[in-house]
C-alpha cells in the first residue's frame, strides 16, 4: 500500500513539475504574480511528492518488501539497518530517484527562499528547473521506476554489494548528488538570465551562493568517495583517475572556475558571458558524469548500479538540456555587455588566468576520460588511459595555477601593483623554497619532483597565511587594531583564505604520500615477522568472527617500531558474504598523527614447511591525513563564505533596488 | 607597436588570446605526447600473439582465467593462465590478487611480456561486482563467440570461505 502511494506520488510529482514549468514560464512572461506564485507552489509540491516517493522506497527497504523489484535486487533481511536504508540509493533506480529528490529540492528552495531574486528571473529560473525536473522524473517514471513490483515475490533479496556496505559510502551519494544537482540551480539561473537578456553583476550575486553550496557539497562527496576507496578497496591508494572518479572531478573543476569568475562578474561586472557559459557547463558536466557512471560505456573498476540499456536515454536527456542551454547562449552571448575593463596586472587578470587553467585542465581530463571511446570509434583499438597520462597533462596545468594563486587575493581590482605584491610575497616564496630544499635533503629516498610539490604546498599555505596577516595588518599594527580588523573582515574573505589554505594542505599530503609511501607484502605464518620501513609487523593470532551477514577471518598483527615499542595491534579482516559469494578485505588502519599504518589480510595459502600462511600486505602512508583534511578545509571554507551575510541575503536585497 | 590594435575592446581580446594561447599550446602538446606514450593498448592473448607485442612494452592483457591454472607460491608469487577462445598466455604476478579473482572469471592484467613470452603483471584488476566482466574482455570475447552473457554465473573454484 505504502509502495503504491509512493509510485503514485512519483507520477504526481511529474505532473506537478509540468505545472511548475508552464505556470512559471507564463507567469514570468506576463509578469503575473499570481501565476508565478502558483508555479512556486507547484515547485514546493513537486518536492514534497518526490520526498513521499523516496520515503516509500526507504520504507520498502526497511521492512524488506521483496515484492518491490529494486528491494529484491539490492537488499537482504540480514543486512544491518543503516545499509538497508542506504540500499535505497545504492541501485540505479534508487540513485536516479535521489537525483530527482535533490533536483526538486533545490527548485523548492528557490521557490521558498528566493525572495531576494527579481520576480521575473525567479519565475524563469523555476520554469527551467521545472523542465529539468520533467526530464528526469519522466525518466524515473517511465524508464527506471524504483517502486516497480515483481510478479513472483522472492523469499530473500540479492543483497547490496558488500563493498558498498560502509558508512562513508552510505553518505557518499547524498553528498555527491547534492553537489552535482546543485549546479542545476546555477544552470537554471543562467538560462533565465539569458532568456531575459540580462547577465550582470546583480545576477552573479545570486549565482554565487548556489555555486558555493553545490561546490562545497561536491567537495565533501568526492572526499568521502576517495576516503572509501582508500580504506575499503585495500589498494592503499585514494585516487586512480578512473572514469567514474573523473566524472565527479570535472564538474568540481568547472564549479571551482565558476566560483571565481562569478566573483569577477559580481564585483566588477566583467566576464558576464564567460560566467554564464561556465554555469551551463557545470551542470552539463554533472549530467555527463551521471551518464558516464550509470551507462557503463567506459570500463571502470568501481562503477556500481550500471545499466547500459538505459544509457542512451540518459545521453538523449543530456543532449536536450545541454543543447538547449548552449543554443540560447550562442544566440544571446554576442549581445551581452562585456562589462568592466581591467589592466593586465589586476585581480581580474589573475582570476581569468585561473579560469583558463582550470577549464583547460577540465578539457584535458575530459579528453583522457573519453579517449578510449574516441579511439574505439576511430580504429576499433581498445586502449586504456591511466594515471601516467593525467600526471603528465593535468599536473603541469595545476602547478601553473598554484604558482599564481597566492598573488591573486593580494592584487587590487582593476589595476594591481605587481611590485607591491612581490615585496609581500618574496618571504613566502623563500620559505617555501627553503622547506622544499630541506625536504629534498633529509627525506630518503631523494625525490626532486615530490620535494617541488611540497614547496608548492608550502607556497599555497604560506600565501594564504600571508594574505590574512596582510589584511589584519598583523605585526605591523597594534594587536588591538589587528583584532578589530579580524572582527571586521567579511566571512567571505575568511572562507576564501581557508579554502586556499586547504588546497595547500592537500597538495602537501598528496605530494608526500604519493612519493614516499612504503609498501611491503609477504606471506606470514603465525608468529612470522616482516619489516615495513621503520616498523616490524608480526602476525600473532588468527581467528574467525561471525558478523551480521558475513563470516570473517581476522588476523592480529602486532606492530612495533625499531626500538621494540608497541605501536599498535592491527586487526585486519577478510570477510566472506554468503549472499552473492563475495569476499572483501577489511583494512586495519593504525592512525599516527599524520601518517597511517595500513594493513590488509590476504587469503590463506600454503607457506614454508606446509604451515598455513597469510599474505599480509602493509603500507606506511605518510601525511595521508592531510589528503582528506585539505578538501575538508576547502568545504568548510565554502560553508563559511556561504554564511557571509553579503553572499547570502543582504546584498541581494540592496541589489534589487538597483535592478528593478 | 603598430600591430597593437587601437580600440580598447580589440586590445582586451588580443590580451586574452595571448594569455590563452600558451596554456592551450602547452595542454595540447602534453596531451598529444601523453596519448602517444602513456596509454596502454588492450589485447586478448590471441590478439597479443598476432600483434607480436614487444617485450617490455606496457600493455593490458584481458581474458578468462583458465580453470586449474592458478598456482600460488609461498612468498606471494602467483602464476596463472589467461585465455581466450584461440590462445592463452602465462601470467605471473607478485602480490595479493583482488578479492574477486577467480578461475573462469574475466580479468585485466596490466604489465608487459618478458622475453620468454610470460606476461609479468604489475596489477590485476577484477571489478568489485560478482556479475562483472571487464568491458574490453566482454567485447573481445563476443567477437570470438565465447560470450556467455552478463548474467552468467561466475564459476566458483575452491571455496573462498575462511
């Protein structure tokens, strides 16, 4: 009964989205507050209806109603409750419903909290958002109904892939989708402004908070995914340049570019066309990501819930939405006012350079991701593009971007003072170079490139610190004066600095971990030892454990340092899930302040002298904590900027007086 | 400078172009270089034999793990045979195989052939899904008529139970 109610609500939400599109569009065109108001009502109602459908799906998972095809395919009675709930978005159908939920959710948010938007822009944006809703809800209703029933009800479900039964991955899709789909608002606002023919500073002011929100959520989503790959897959790595990872990374890069260009458009009225273009591109890349991940056209090691038969439909939907957007852009862009002028040395220029580098980097990632498809279409040759390609092409572009980054916030708008900035920054440059040289000198084995990476990380981190010190006149003015300045500094500035510092922290971690990871793998019998860098690992015990829906072999590995002091007892597991007959490794991680000792238990094999032995693979991952801390700081920075009154509300109000 | 345009708009355009051009040139250059040197071609054992892959050249080898061919040596070395319908290739690998590595399962090994024609794998990939067949493997096998469908149950070998 509840399932039928959910299925009905899903169809209802499709109808409501149609109504939202029509009412808002006509309301906007005729400047009718009544019709536009009805459109807003429909937007909120559509969200409520999808929420009901989603709740019905979660209910079906919680009570293990195997008459629902989706539940039978992805759930199991013995599964822990958290993963029953998470199973609702672990499947193709469920994840598309989550997509629709977030999409209508953003529409409802715009309808309910967008009072500061000019009425017409808001009505048009809601119309576009509604049209997107129609597209994706129609897909959910007609092609991938998550609440479809089975004629023959199975007694037990097929369970969710055990690798997905993990807390980080339970939270990963909601964050990722909130980010992906958050760009739909930016897309809608951009199209609405293009329809109106007015892309200006005021418009950019409304684009920014939505971009910030979407980008911050996407940052958290990607970080959770990388973290999951790190500790669940047991390969010791956190990023593989796999198509699925790239799919989420491309909208992130474009989102980062958009964040910056929107500031230029807002503060200086410059680059309106480019900002509108990026806004369209960000959501296009989100849809491309959904298509790549869900259709399985590319070979990926960790794409889940793939359904090739429906890939074509997703591609058509993407083509429709992106095609309409870019067509309108092509028609309107020439008539846009180019806005403020600026000199070659100015903050605008720095941001333009940042945008050029970020979008070129995105293009390179896109090329690498799609190249196997292109090559196959051209000469039928199957190729794979892996990390070497991206290290060679993507990394130099980012190095350039990082090299200029600290100068940006110190330059003035319109006309910057290159000498003044150089005078401020040379200390940071010297310290960063010195630290890089020290790293080159003392860290064994010697690696020049990685030491350069560390210097770059310190340069970013130092640049961020210097910028805040400069703004507060720290050490140059009395402490009271600095304190007063700190309180007066807008939160947006704090957020930006924190995000830039986070990037530096990430670069430090990524450089160090990638270059100086230590690995050891050896088959150990009981009480055998192996050395791992400065540690000695001993397999002291092995036993079996019974989990809620798995059986596991658990090893106890004693880790001592060179002086013989106990560092930790690692207990890695090797789990066997009878449903689906799948085995997974449960990595044991001993956290040190910055490093991780990472131990994986392999399968049992015959060791020397016929004694049973287990392959114990272990890594020292130095500074790995920074890799996940950095992006977290970036997301927090985004959230702090978002809490800035100027970004959120105040300026929007003031701007309306100017515009209407 | 005479070529420097007089109108402000044209000057801005030229400046932007001058900024974009080197970055694009760098990106295109790196991408072309990268696509020539750092991608790996995919072969099934039969294709690898036909193509006479040079020893040492980094490639991917994909196919089904031949039943009964997996030999695990103490110390972590594993030998197995990857086969397609027409040919097979010996593979040797040091390290822990993916959890889903099974006989009869489609896998992709990354590495290179040594002078004796044995494939030395640096990495072995089997996707984390019991119904999975790497796409390239599926495609190559389809061409040879060896395909048994996406849903075909993976033949299990030696219980993986602890």
